[in-house]
C-alpha cells in the first residue's frame, strides 16, 4: 500500500482522502517512511514526521465529523528551508542560522497548514538560495534521483530549490514549496522532470521567507503535474498586510478553470532565446513544444525580446546588491551564530561571525553587491542595471500585443554532474539565462517536463505569461503535459 500511496500526487491524495479510499494518516506514514529511506539524496535538512502525522490526524478527524476539508487536506509536503516554521529549525542551508528556531510561522506555510497540508520536513537548498546546482549548502550537496544511462555519477537537481525538486521527483514528497529569484523553481523543475511555477511577483507573501533579493524573490509550488501546481498555488497565494509587496487581489480558482484547449491563443517564440551553447536536445524539445501547442489550437507567432542578452548581467548586479543589504542583518548580535574571539571588538565579531557563517558563494555575491552599491559605482552599475530591468519589462509589454503566452526552453542544458562546474561560476550563472528575464519583469513563469535526452535525463519547457495571468500559463502547461504524456520516473538507486 505505501508504495502505491507515494506514487500519488496532490489531487489524487486529496480526493482519495475525501472519498475515504485511504486515511490521511496512512498517506503521512507512507511518505514519512519514504523520506527516512531516501537519506542518500540529502534532500531534507530536518525531518518532521510528527508534524505530518498531526496534520493527517486533524484531517481524518474533520472528515469523520463531516466537516469541510481544505484544498490540501491530507497532503504531506516538503517545506524549503527558507520558510520560517514555528519551533522548527530554519537555516536557509547556512551555518550562520544553524539552530535558529523561529517563534513565528511564514505566511505561505501557515496558508498551507490552514488548507490541511502537513510537513514532512525542511528541504535542503543552495545556501541563502544562492546557487544553480545545490552544491553551496552548509549541510552538503543534494543529489538528483536521476542518473545518466550507464553512469553512477551524482547529478545536480538544480538550484536553489534542489531539495524540493529532488524530493518530488524521487516520490518522497507529493509536492514541495520552492522560491524563485532568477529561476530557482523553474531550473530545478526542468532538471528533475517535474512542474514548477513562479507566480506573478506579489502573489505569494514574502513575510517569514529568508530574504535573498527582495524585489525578485517569489514563492511557488513544485509538484509532478500542472493540476497539482494549480491546487497548491491556490492554497499558498493571497494578500498579506504584513508584506508591503503583496498583491491586494482575489486568488482565482486556477484548478477549476484549467483548460487545455488553446483555440484563439497566440504563443510567442522569442528569437533571442536561440542562444549559442544551447544543447541540441533542448532545441529539439522546443520545436516539439511548438507542435504540441499548435495541436492544442494555438497560433505560433515569432516575437522579439531585444534586451534579453542584457538581462543576466543586470540580474547579477541587482540580486547581489539586494543580497548584500539583506544579509547585513547577520552580524552575530541578535540571533544565529556568534563568533567572539578573545579580546575581540565589535568589528572583529562581525567579521569572524560572517567569515565562519557564510559560504563561498554567499561571500562572492555579498562582495559583488557591496561593490556595486558603493559610492563610486552606484550610478555606473546599480542604476544602469535598474534601467536595463525596465527595458526587459518593456520588451515583454510590447510582446503581449502579438501573443498571449511565451514558449521558451527553461535551461540551456540538461542536468550536469555535481562538481563539474564548481570552478566556473560564470558558466553556472549562465544556467539561468532563459529564466532571469521573466524574474526581472515579475511575470508568472512555469517549467513543464517535456522530453528526455538520449542518455535518460529529463528536459523542461518554460511558459511565460502576462502579469496576474497564471491561468494562461497553467493552461498552456496542461496542453503540453497532455501531449507529452511525460510519466518518466527515476530508477531507484537510493
């Protein structure tokens, strides 16, 4: 029974519990066992089996009384360790926050618990969400459940939400939360053959989420199907007066409105996304995606996003600048790690605490950010990058005159072996080249699994929509999902 249950997604679990096919407790027990058996993936930093069981028992009790069940009732999920969880260690995968147990709950996680979800544990990630391979965590690398055919090399699950993507792809969690600053939901989803959507900036509250780059960070769901993402996003989203950037808008019924018939829709193909160095398999997958959407009734149109090539450099100025401001709070004074050498002054304590508490990638980005914000360079770098950001957003605005949704690759390459790009941070940064423009413009964007490479690795396609129009993105994703018939699962080695 337990393997049957762990093969189910959000909708199947929720509907099965509601129909009495099985209890929420049985589901939670099955996933708790799967999590415990999958330690080799290193997807979880902390496991919370009791939380999952308590939420399950509450759902079963509600059902027994005939009370109405929430949208996520009976579904145990993984929580990226960037979301503050009351009384449960929250570290952002860093040493500087090791042992920190918040006395409050993030808005997104509270929304999910209110909808009936339970927590299997806190998922590993790149430290402070900085990374594209899940190799910068203080708690060790996360391994993808996928392997290349004929190879035992550990593959990257993508980053920063690598623990989330690995857990969902390995069937040890039916769904997980992720955060996306410049592709950190979409790129890992593409690497592991699952779905992940970054909603419009402001749809999901950032309150209680450890900040990386405040004008870019956005929470979103990661699951194995478009329907499951629609259900979970509906539970996560909503206005939050505690977050100044939260959208004061009703949450649509994305699940109820799902429709894979794209008649009358125009799908834009940006010519600038045909970039040098993009894998041939990805270009073929993109062509296949066009054919699928055409088959669903959509009209395929060519569009231009002329400032695309400047998006990545602008992102790697803006995001580190915001990170250097946000991470200044980790000083050893108020919470988290404190390194206090003998006879040390205040400045020594700051320096020693940050030296010990931050990893190399975090230090690299803080240094870049502090540099571009410094008096002599603020205008030359940061202000220029913000102007480029406005141009990237304007490109999308102009494109919407010609199309309703945009189809592009999610990543330039399939997953790569862990350790293979560590000496080359620039190539690592290039992994986000297709994901970053939508982040800079604050638009909803989703990665949907599409095809497989010859050596057995999944490839994803990306859909980008107008602000507040998650529905068109989900609908186009559903059209691809129905036509790709993607049901590949990694062979169990862990």
